[in-house]
C-alpha cells in the first residue's frame, strides 16, 4: 500500500458523479488516483518538452494544446484542450465576421443556456503568445 498526492475522498466524489456509479473498492479508488497522477506527470512532461524546445521555463496553455495536437496518445483530449486561434487572424481569413459597429448594436435575445462573449478591441489585438 502506498500513498497518493490526490485526496482519495475527491476521487470517490468523482466516481459518484457517474449516473451509473456502482460502489468502488478502496483499491480501485487508490489505483485511479495513482493512474491520474501518472497521467498528469506524462502530460506535463510532454508540455514541458515543447516549452524547452522554445527555450522557455514557464509552461503555457499552448504547450499543452500542442502536446494534444502532436502526440497520438493525447488526441482524445483535442476537444478539451484545443489549440487557440487569434481572433484577428480569423477575421483576416474571413472565417469570422467582426466589426466594432456590430458591437454597438442592441443585443438580441438569446436562447436559454446561451451567452455572448465580449470581444472588444483589446481581445482582437491579442496575439497567440498571451495566455
């Protein structure tokens, strides 16, 4: 029997969020905690390699997103950790329509559960390196 950095009580709570949850033994909870730690270590190591290749010591979101996009074992995270795209570039490529004039118009009623994003000028001018 070893120890886990992750609190086993939190792992149990995560198990219970599954609507088809059946009880789990202490060994199953512990195994999940250790597997999670190993996954976090692997994911962080891969992102760290990318940061080091760019002569940086500080990990950024883009390092994790690049790892997901470049390492087959991490492809399953592509919806969770997508690469970010600069809004200004999307506008220039005509993939997104955006104008300051449109921002000053009266907001339209949204369907339940939808929200609007405030995409002011400062957001449009950010570059990909700012995370």
